[in-house]
């Protein structure tokens, strides 16, 4: 019985904290949030900048594997898979970037 009382009081304290404390802390945009936001923007730019040449190298490698396979069916299949996989991966990265830009535009337009 005492355990249930303790849990009940703990839930009451948590509810009071959630309901009343945030009302006093809505004054400013925290510096930590802006730092994290700018860091994620830089990380996103780096990923896009690295993904473009990486996809080009992967496609080039796949083409060369197909070209110099000398009739070996396994190397031809591996080259095709490498080309297809790198193009799909690069398209996925660009699609995620487009979706994030759209979400950011929708959030900031309100």
C-alpha cells in the first residue's frame, strides 16, 4: 500500500513540474538549441558534399567493372549492382534533403 502512495505522489510531482515549470521558462531561444541546429545544418551540408563524389566514384567503378569483366557474368552482375545501389543511395540522400527543406519551409512559414 505504501508503494502505491509513493508512486502516486511521484506522479503528482511530475505532473506539477510538467504543467507549471515550463510557463516560467518561455522567455528566450536557448543558445544550445541554436548551436545544435547550426551543427545539424553543417553535418547535412557535409553529407551532401561527400555523397556526390562518392556516388560518382561508385558509378565509375561499376562501369569499369562491367567494361573490363571480359565476359565474367559475376563481375557484370556486381558492376550492375554497384551502379544501381549507388544511384539509389544518392537519390535517397537527395530526397531526404528535399523533404527536410520542405519541412523547414513549412515550419518557418507559419
